[in-house]
C-alpha cells in the first residue's frame, strides 16, 4: 500500500511551537553546535573504522556498540549531508537518541568530509554512489548482528534513496528500511536555492572552501583552487570545478547524473520512508508531490520543519528521532 501523506490531520504530526515555526530558524538550528552539548553515550562508545570501499578508495566511519549487551534492536547506519560529517550536530544528536534506544550506530563520512581528506586524493562528487554503497554494505556485514536501518539526511538522503533501489540488484545484508530526511531529488535546483538564501549560502561556502583548502594543502600537485576561492556562489564554484576536474561537460550534466525525480521513488527495492517539509528553503516540496511512488515507499510531508530541522522545543530534539524509534521498533515485532 502506498502511503502518501500530508501530515495536516495525523496524530503523529510535527507541531512546531510558534517560536520555532520560522523555516530558516529550523534549518539553522538543525546544525547548531548547541545540539552537541551534554553527555553522549554514543560518542563515548565510538570507535573509528576505515573501510575499504573498493578501487583503492577508503572511507572513514565511527561505530558505537553496546558491547556484549543483547543486539536484538539492530544497527542504524547514518549518512550526513553535503559538507556535514559524522560529527554534524543533527547526526550526533540523533545518534545519541537512537543509541539510548538500544541501537548500535555506524556514522559514515562520505569522501572528503569530516577528517577524511587524507584517505583519497580525488574530490567528493555526488555521483560517487558505488564507493558509498560499498561502505554501507561493508558496515552492515561487519557490524550488523540483526536488522539494519539506513538513515540519510539531505545529500545523505539522496545517497540513501539511490541505495534503496540499487540494493535490489545487490542486497545490503539485514537491511530492513531506509529513511531519508529532506533528500534533494533535484540537486541543481537545491544548489540554486542555497545561493538564494544569504545565511545558508554563507554557511556552505565557508565549509566548502575550507574543505577545498585542505585538499589543496594535501595534494598541491593536483589542485590549485586560487580562483575558485574568490567566487561567491555555490553554482559558480560547482561549474568551474566540474569543468576543470571531472569528465562531466558542465554543472547541469553533473547534477543530472544524480537527479532522482524519475525512476527512483517508484523503484525502491526495500521499505523506504521519506520525511520532508512544505517550508524547506532548499528542497522544493513539489518535486515529491509530482513523484511516482511504488508500494514500498511512504512519504510524509509536514507543514513545518525547514531543512532537516523539526526541532520541537528548547532541548533541540527533532520530531523524527522518536518517530524513528517507533518505526524501527515496529519492524522488530
């Protein structure tokens, strides 16, 4: 049964307090360092893992285990968004909640994210699905002693959504469900929207330029980003990087390779849950309304929540955290 829901009359609706209904506030709070404060048992039990992702590629991850305690609740593998990391506030805060709920956690860093730049000389691209899928498959095989759940945020949600189709051809061991929080179906449109919002653009430009500077310092024989560092839009930077350092013709060609408006939501090979918001300033909700879904897909569209926010109070927790605990728990019954 296809469940396509606008959450306006559902008992499980995310109801933002009036003081948290601004979509930009929700978006900015999602990545706020305040969400990392306090004791976090997941981080206290975290071990770095370097995964062989094939073709000489190595990816970094962090595994948090309950040790010898019963593992029947399963493993949650988490994928961050663009220029985020395994230590992003929304990853750490959500991982903390799921770990306390009894799940082991594996937080993967996509190429060139977090502290992983030294592992590979090539730049991160949104098209690098094969190495990311291999890393998820390896994590599930090595650390999944029961059911496995894959959760992706923003760009990580785009990756997870693609994996929900690809694992029909090559299954991920133990995978029960994929959850995507505000995944961009059209990355070209999403990038243009980033540039339309000054605060969001400033945030991403700062992080991206810092990442590129690290790559240039590590591999000076490969990269000279001097002119790129002077640019003031993500689209302008993408266009030049793609033309100079990849085989794609231009940015539109590149983005088109992982645009998911057709042939993905109606091709999921495992149960797939998508959460998005009407007021997301980066992702156009109409892309979801126009999409075809197969009977494995459920789509929840909230009226509020911004981009990966859904912050429900002063404690800066997200609505989807307890929702995921209920959802994953129902898979075990």
